[in-house]
């Protein structure tokens, strides 16, 4: 599709009538999506933030881009009433009839309003709408409130064949010809999103450990900017760290971890390169007594809430609390720590190993459930490192039949954790284990979160973080 064609597709959308006609279909379809954050609560209604036609729906194939707020009752912990609603990005295809190969993408049949008599579906399953997105990025199109930008230093061809990644994830991703991957954020918030901000900064710093954004998609609304998607180079043939670790473990002959230790060491070096580049690119701050007191208070409050929710934690509560108290004691003695921008949600699944052996870090969005301002706050790099150390522990127990059985899996995790820290020290000049109190506090906080998550969603996995809880509670 040409740039002119994209710009011509900006005819006004009958917004109130459109949303009213889609409302009953979206109430049924949206809660079933993996990336819908409000599961377990009914959708009571929608409000339209913006609607734009990327392909006119009057033709044989239409493409609507919507930002909608899904309104839901508050949870008991949030109080009474209805919250304003999370804002979701929807790409809706419009056809008179859906071809059989697109049947899994069906949203429903519209009975009234401007799309009456048409079928609407999740457009990302359809190559033609995916082509429209790539062309808009390539040509830096403007469509209503939507703005498509790109880095002109990277060539974007218009003939790349798209395919949707169907693995479950909290967003949606399209691969174009094994050359680029477009990550489309589903739950969007106004402000500077670190998933675009940090890779751009790292690119300018010349850091090769993070794929440099080639293009991005935003919406400008009420003097606020919403980041909607980021196009980055696709690392062809790469495997993520989680799958690679499980593959090594499945071979069964290396429970000591030596076979994966060199990969863990290289990953430690890559992590340190990213942290070092971020510290150069963005301001760092010093955390003193007041800041650390707030950090410890947050950890302590999360522990108290988890103990109430998961009774299995109660015998270990005092030992876990001691990890946080030890950190508070160090802060009271006027010890300080340096904080900087970090990844924010680092684990083996956020790391890619290329066929060349080089590691890359991806997905800098942070924990989507946390406010954007909190995700963009400088934090000690040890928070990232603690997340990776917990990930090695999870991988060790994830092979079939290994859930907390035998000492071998623990030996594998210990070997990998040590190698990762040693690799980090080779680049950063300081071993993370040289700050054991802060590292233990962050590991403890992460393990408590894992216990709460597993108890709610995957009870069969609860023994994995509980094994770490017993270890951390008993640490001196």
C-alpha cells in the first residue's frame, strides 16, 4: 500500500455508533485474550479513546485502529465502584465474510451501526492488514491521531512477508520476513514508555546488546503521547535463554551446570554491558537512608500481604523479614547505593542468544502492572540481577519430573548463578555478590512475589519458590 493510500484512509469514523455496535462483541471477546489484564472481573462497558481507519471499511477489507477503555468493577481491595478502565489497543479487520483460514481470529458479526452486516476479527492474523502497518511505519504516515516514525539509517523494505507470533505473551508481535519484529503494546498508558526509550538510548550509546528500534508507532492525544508499537531487527535463528536452559537440562547429563555455565557467564557480561551503557546515557542517583527506608518499607508491606494470602509463608515470615531489616540497618549506618535505569523485569525469557553466540536483552517495558512512573525510576542494578538469579532457579526445576526433586537441579542453578555473577563482574568491575545484603533483599522480595503468583495461578509450581523461601529465610 502506498503512502498516499494510507493518508486517504482517514475518513471520519462514526465513533459513538461504532463503539455501540461493537460493545456486545468486545465484552465477549476481550476478556478471553491473553493480554487482557482484568481477568476475573466483568466488563461493564467501554469508552472510546480514539478510532481511525487504516483501510476504509467500505471496501472489501477494512482495518480499524481503536483505543478503548474497558470499564470493570473494582476489586474488594480497591473499594467500591468502577475504575476508569485500562486502555487497550485493538486492530480490527472488517470483511463481509471471513475466509476459513481466519476463523480463529473471529470477534463476531455486527448487527447494527456503521458496520452492520459485516464480520469483524483480530486483524493481526491477516497478512494484508499487517502489510498496512509496515507500510505506515516505512513511509512515516500520519493517520488521525496516529503517528508513525522511523530511523532513516535502517532500511525497511515494503515486500516483507508478515507472520503473527502465536505464543502467549502480554502483547502481540509480528515478524516481517525474518528481518524485523513489530511489538504492539496492548494495554497502553500515556507517557514515555521504556520499551522505546531505553533501546533508543542504548542505540545512541552504541550498545550492541539491544536491537536498535527501526520504527515506532504512537498516538498523540490531549497533549499526551501513547507508545503503541516498536519495530526492531529480528534476530534470526535466536533462541531465548529460558528455552536454551531447558534444552540443556533436558539432555540430562549436566546437572552440575557446567555445560550451561559458559552461556550464563556470557549472559552476565551482556547484562553488565547494558547496565554500563544505561549509566552513561541517563542520570544516576545516590540512595541514602531515606530512600532505602522507603524501599524496605515496600518490601515489608509486600511480605505482610503475601503472608496473609498464602499461609505456607507464615513459618518463614520472621526470617524473610530479617533480610529486609538487615538492609535497613546498613542504610541506618549511612551506607549508600547507586541507582540508575535498569531493565526492570529481567529473566531468561527476556534474553536472546544468536547463532553466533552473542546475547541480546529485549522487552524493556518493565512490569506492566506497575505505574509507568515507577517503571522509569532509577533503581540499583542488583534488582535486575536478582531477577536473573531467580530465573536460573526456576529453569532448574522446570524440566519434567524435576519440581524440587533431588539435589542435582539445585547444583545446576548454583553453578549458573555463580557463572552469571562472575561474567557480570568481568565487565562491571564489581561482583554482585560483593553486596550480599541488598542482593538477598531483592531475591527475597522476588521469591515472595513468585509464591503469591504461583498460589493464585499455578499451585503445582508453588514448591519452586517455596524452596527458595526456605533458603533465604535461613540465610544469616
